[in-house]
């Protein structure tokens, strides 16, 4: 069932930086995300895939990695893992982004990523699996709406399959 986009006056979306006490919440969401992602990538997802994800703990310990929980009406609707230029050496990066299935197609993801990009203007990068048409449409729409100029799009061969990499700039507000 496709839900209509919510009216902006009723859509309460809050993006909060996660604390170490939120690690297990993100780990649970990450497991669902990786299982879903496996259908587009060249890897198999089993029950242990989230536990083997090597980057989760660094998000709570290393400079330059920022975990966020996405809230909708005081309920967790997803997460986003962001790397900043301290971590990447150059651009901001959307490393992982997930909205739970029951919270999709309501504008929550668009509002959440807009909040992140407005909070951290500058050069950004993100990658999308080539076979994930819905994610490509989502990211293309978000980038077209908020980026300064057209994105550079590259076709890359990653270890888990073919991806599209988007590089774009988010201008400072004001």
C-alpha cells in the first residue's frame, strides 16, 4: 500500500545525534537495513551480518563519524550514519541511511536528510546500489531539491557490486 505524502504541518521529524546508549537500537535497525540491502548487493545477509558490520562501533568512538537516529512523532523511524571531512579526508558522506518500511513514502526520509545537509553544508558524497531503483529515485530527488548545482554521478564497481556515486554541494543557508 502506498501512503500519500503527509502535509508538512503534521509531519514531525527530528534528527538527533545518537549516544553510546543508542548503539543497540542502531544495531537492530542496521540488521534490518542490511537484510534489505542484500537484495541489491553482491553479499548474503544472515543473522550475524549486523554484528560483523565493522564500522558501527567507530561511530561511537572516532572523531569524524556521526550516528543519528531519525524520530517521527517521538518514535524511532530510522537512522543515518554520516562521516565528516575529518574521517573521509575530503567530503561529508552519507555512509548508511535507513527509514523503516512502515515510515516510508511519508516524507520522513526527505526531511531527515534535508536536516542533516542543512546542518552540515559543504561537499557531499553518497553511493547507491545500481539495482536499487527506489533508492536512486529518492536520492536523485533529494539532491535535485537541495544541492547547489547538478551532482556529478559516477558509475563505480564496489566490492559488493555496481554502484552510482553522487558528489554534490550543499550551500550554507542564508
